[in-house]
C-alpha cells in the first residue's frame, strides 16, 4: 500500500451513508420548518393571552405574516411570533395558512374576498391597497402582474371613495392622499375622490400583452371622469368618446364590447332620440358643433371596428345627431 490513505470498503461506505441520513432526519425532526400564517382581515389584534379580553399588544394590518409557536391543542387561538421578534396571541379564524412555495393562491384568495366585501371603511381599503402593492413583486408572470394591477386599481377606487366628505385634510386621509397624488383626483361635482383616468389607461398600456388588459380598460369606463357636463350634449359625447370610444378602439372584440355599445345606445336614447336633443338637455349649435362632430367622429370610427350587432343602431343615431350641425 502506497502512502497512508485507505480505501473504504463498500459495506463501510453504506454504513456511513445510512448514519448520515439518520442523523439528517433526526435534525429535521428536531427542527421542523416554521408554520407560517398570514392575517386575512384588516387590523387584527395581537393579544397578550389567548382571550378576547386580554391586553392588546399590537394591531396587525392585513397580510402580516406570523410564525406559529406550538402551544397546546387549542385551535381557536394561535401563539405567534412577528418578524421583529414580538410575540402574542391571535384568533386563528383571522389568519390563513401560507404555503412557503405557492404563496400567490393565498394572496389571490384574500384579495378577492376583500374586494367583494361591502360596508368596509377607509382603513380596511387602505390596508388592502398596501397589501396588494407589497406582494405584487412576487407575481412574475405577465397575467399575474396584470391581475394584481387591476386589483390595485379597484382597491384604490374603494379607498378613495371611502374618504368622508370634507375630511381630506385630516388624518389618516391627508397622508394617504399625499402619497397617492398621481393616482387619485377629487371630483368636485360628485364631492368624492376617485382614481385618475390616466392612471388606469397607463396601467392598461403597461399590461397590453395580457388578456387582463381588456378588464383594465373596461374599469376605466366604469371609473369615469371627474367633472359635470351640466346637461350639455356635446360634453356627454366627448366623455363617451374618451371612455367607451377608447375601449372599443383598443378592444373592438373585447369581453365588454357588447356592454360598451349598449351603453352608447342607452345614452343616446336618453338625451337625443332620433337625433333630436331633448328639452332637458343643452346644445348650442353656434359654439358646440366642433366638439360634437369631433366626438361623433371618434365614436363612429370606434364602432366601425366592432362587430357587435347593435352597433348599427348607434351609428344611425350618431349620424342623425351630427346632422343637427348641418
């Protein structure tokens, strides 16, 4: 034998490998992976003891991740640890189990549930916006990012709309609005805050490659524009062209194309059936024909791109209305 090295016999090697796996399994059993849960509602109270009357230790916003500390068989309350090392008890029903790998299905479920709720106040909506923005980087696929952006826009709309009348200079509204200056705008006639139309259309352009872009564009239609037309037909048509017309230009065969055309038909029948402006509305031929014909031109071009059957009825009404300007 040369040198001092030795060859390990096959049997000895098998023994060593077996011992290694036994030790590894023992270590894993002694140190199981953390059980992580996430708060599924807004403003969850962390308490000092497992009781609804125990002292409040902290308030946990929607989407707070906590590590469960094993503490008996009680399933109603969970002893948890926060990321900053703090500990306390939370009601189990206010949290959801969070898979360490497939996290997005849980996020999707929480977001969908919160968006479907009615009656929530501003703080709950603001927490939802913050939660969506916090988890958005985890969505790396095109459709996932677009889906989250639409959810963010809807949550923004709920939060902005929940700001009480004439309370925008008070907290917590003032700080929130300051941080959302490019996303929301005040609608003076409606006396409420709303998402800026440009914010929505920019989001649609950013996610144009995803099928969700269709729904983002339709959300812009539903969201509307700030301001009031005060009965002026030319103004109403301008708004319809900016919203419904733009949707049809971008998505002539979209999921909401039929709704878009029906919306135009209903609007035209409301203020100008047969091309004649109702007495309750205003049309100043001398000053408003340019705005009117421009809007009608835009809507006509958009309608010609779609195959929705009822489009022809809208085109007839638009042509009749255009004739009022000669």
